[in-house]
């Protein structure tokens, strides 16, 4: 359906993302959703939501988090 409609899919799993890209599906992850939400003005800050995700057991690498927060001007 994503290919037919030209819509991205929400995936954080590395293997799933790689497979989706190989078959031509546009992929966005959780941090991408947070970034788009902040840029669109739906949220004021991404960091509290990111921290909430981490408390729920979602893992993001340290370097990824640092890069993301710098890009969001929240570091």
C-alpha cells in the first residue's frame, strides 16, 4: 500500500528499514516524526518526548540522540 500510495512507512528497526528501502518504500523513523512535528509547530520541543520514549524502553544510540538534539536546537 505504501508503494501504491507513495507514502512513507514508520519503521525504526534497521533490518526492516533496509528491506523497505530496497523495494522502493520511503521510510521515516520515530525521530523523523518528532522532527517533522517540531518543524510544523505541532510540538514545542522534541527532547521530552524522546526521553519519554527512552523511559518506555525504546533504544536510540547516544550519537544519534546527540545529533538529533543538536539538529533540533535542544542541546
